[in-house]
């Protein structure tokens, strides 16, 4: 049996389907009859739907692995990811990988596999797929290489592997620089990720520079979402380097754009950023109002990431206002939400806030445990900026207890950014 019609008829009968059952929602019974008698030829798209209904690969009916079919599989997999059907996308890619393909096609299929695995939250497998793609992607396709390394950097950043993420995104940027027609939207994404990783590593000036370039690229791409994201990130970086008026300008612009395009979660994140800017400017009442609005909305939307951030900031405010019991409650809410969302940086900072509150309430054992948790979480992720900040807080606490030697050792680590002796200081009994 060589014809499409004969193969279709045999598959239908073997599955116990009538022509009407196979046709339902796809075509008419008469059309199926004509195809099976070789009086009509279905389009490739319609034949694929029939193949899926019969639980068979398209190649079973076409008898070949033409470039057209492979292209169809790749596009279908990408559409499945956009439709939030990652498992279907994985199946389509696996089918495509069985066909002969060029190195470019195979690398792109593996890239799409990585995207589908990301969408399924199978991040280690996603990294593996992207790395396989990078290993075989030809050097004469710089944009494909840039896309692959951008995904590697994104996943590593999601896993808080900031040094590795920096390296991957710098490779992506290098590939984009070699491309004659580089996608400005991809460049904006890579630069934004470089800015975020730099910020997490405490490289604040570098972070701000990358984010300025990200905004320029987003404007070139005419992408409102990427423009809004760049403004939001610049609000954070400008505040961190003390340029509060510029930070406020970026935050307000980000809030306007995210609200306009219906990105409500992102708009809520901007409320948190605005709170941070007002707090840095000494406007503590306005800061608390923004954080409370952010926390209330985050709870409504069940946005654990933003609950972790806003509750953590409000815990810090409560501590400074000499309300340690309120600070402990908010810090615990922050840690629980941050742990659920995988945001270990804010989990660590809120653990340190709870430690300070516990010390004020006369619970030094709890304080020690919380500071050890905070410092270990940050050390494991090489988050040098936050690690230095928490070390300084812990040193103040130790000094107030009269433990001058350990306070000095912790402060020295923070000043020199050399945390090689941290493990020894965190041993039980220390």
C-alpha cells in the first residue's frame, strides 16, 4: 500500500473508526471517502490533524521526511508552547528529531525542546537541551546561536546561577554583534537579563549601563512590553546607585506602560519599586502605602514572588519603627512566599530581618538560626551584594552582644567581598 488514501483507510479501520468519526470536526464524511479512494488529496495541515486523531506520525501517510514536514513540526511545536501545551510540543519535537535534518534544523528543534521543558518547569532538562543545541549550532548562523545562549542564560538566572547566566548572556550578545540583521527584541532581552544578573551580583553601575542599552534596543524593536520591562528594571538600578529622580521617572513610565498593555502583575511589581524609591528619598509614609497596595494586590493574585518582596519590605519598615512582633510576622510571610516562588534572595533577606526582630524580642537562638540560613542561601548563589549587606547587619548584632572578634571577622568578609571563611563562621556553636 503506497497511496495516502490506502494508508488512511487501513489506519482508520485498524482504530475501529468510521469515516464519519474520523471526519468529525476536520472534514466531511464524503471528503474522507474521496481521499481513501484517491479521488482527493488533503492539505498537509489537515492530514496532520487526521494523523493525530489516529495516533500516528504524519510520516506514516506521506511516506517521507520532507523539509516541508519538518518545518511544519517545528512551527507546530512553537505554537503548542504559546498555547500552553508544552507536553504536546515535546512530542512534536521528538517526532521531528527522528527525521534527517541539517545542523541548523536540528539545533533549532533542540532549542524548541528546551523552551517546552522550561514551560514544564523541568529546568535541568531544559538546560541540557539548550546545551545540546549550542554544541551543534553552525557558526554561520549567529542569530540561532544568540537565541540558544539567551535561553541558557535565562534558565540559569531563573535558577539563581548568576555568574553562569552572565557568561551565557555575554555569549548571546557576542553572537548578536556578529549578525547583520540582529533582532532588536532579542538584544533587548539579553541586555535586560545581563542587567538583572549584574544587579544580583552587586555590580550596580554595570547593571544600570546594561539596562540603559536594553531600553535603547527595546525602543528599536518597538515592543511596548520590552520597553516597559526596561523602564521597570532601570527604576531599580537607578535607585540602587542613588539617582532617585531618574528612578521615579522610570518607575512611573513602567507603571503606565504595564497598565496600558494589561500586564497587571508587572504593574504591581512597579508599585513595590516605587515604594523602594520613596523610602530611599526619606518619604517613609508614601513608601509604606505603595508596599501595602502591592502586598494586598499580590495576595489577591496569589503572586508568591511579589508577596515575598512586599512583605519583606514592610517587615523591614516595621523593624525600624520598633515593632519587632509585626516585623517577625511579615518576615515569615515573606520567607514562605519567597520559598514557594523559588526566590531565595528575598527569602534570605527576610530571614535576616526575622533574625533582627527575634534578637530585639530576646530570642538569640532564633536570631542565630535565621542569620545562618540567610548567609548560607546567599553564599550558595554567589549573591555578593546582598551577602555583604546581611554580613554588615549580622556584625552589628554580634557587636551588640559583645562578640567583637566574630563581628570583626564578619565585617572583614563583607568589606573584602571574600566569603571563603563563611562556612567556618556558620558552624554550630559559633
